[in-house]
C-alpha cells in the first residue's frame, strides 16, 4: 500500500570517459537532444524528468554494471551503427531482449519494436541487480510512495510510475555476484536527506547543491532539496 512519497524523480546520470561521445550515443539511442557545453553536457527531452546528465569520470568500466538501461529500438543493427556491440543476442539466449554494450562497455538491453510501436523516448526501464530484490524493491517503493509488484513465477520486482513516465519501470533482479565498484549509472531525486537516513540510507558525501547517499545495498543516488 502506498504511504506517500519521501522523494520524487529528478533525472538520470551516466558516468563517461568520453563525455561528448557518450552524450551523442545516448542521445541517439534514447531519443533525446544534446544541450549544454561538453563539460556540462545534458540530454533533454519533453520534460525535465527526461533529462540525462553525462558526467566526466576517470574510472573505466571494469565490472558488470549493477544498474543498466532497457531501451526500445527498431533494429539491433541500428544500435551497432551508433557504436554499440552485441553481447548476447536474443536469438541465442531465447530471451525477449538482446544484451548489448555501449561504446564504453556499459551493458544495456535492447527490445525490438515495430516502427509503429517505437516511442519518441526509448528508455523504458532500469534494471537493478540486487542481492535481495524484494527488500530493495520494498525500500525504494517506500521512499517513492509506490507498492512494488511481482508475479509468483518471477524472481524480480517492479516499480511503475516513479521515474520519467507511467511506462518506465524500475526492475529489481536477483544476481549472485556482490557489488564491488561505484555504479556508472544512477538516478537523482528531490527529497529530504534526513528522512532517507532514518529509512536506512547511508550518507556518502555532500556535493554542493546535492547530497550523495547510498541505498541499503550501496547503490549511490543524489538528493536535491525540493523546490521552494
């Protein structure tokens, strides 16, 4: 049952070695527009909630990401032409998606749609690897004020309607491997830091206009004060 949100969605952030290259790639994949100078590059859509920031880091991709994007596309070859590569084609795995890597080796999943079904904004979900997906989904469901859902035959939990739009989901999946490095993808929220700390978040550092916290499994996220 919903308890009312402690936070609301603000935007997504992607870490990159090559900010310009990654910005151009993800703008084309997601259906967003480039904005701002390279050192403060953002990708914009029809609302502020669609925004993606591409942040410069000096840390390359070294381990499988615990957060990844799920996107719609007309053809896998279209993504390859932009600079992606195929890791596990759907034709071989039998799954409903192809696992791919972006130009800096960040994993993402591509779901085929016909031209009539392909939306303008093509990010339809975020996959979150978890030790305990039920607990993680409940924690984020509490702070977003939305009850997670699952099916008896599934080993993942889903939050709907808390991110960019009512179609975009957060999907919490069980994995055996532990978290070992900072995530290269995270989301920002608007909310109150003290309330999140009471609920079990961990304070990592302060970044000027935002505070960096970690959820119960150590995934970083940034908290901005709500507009006054």
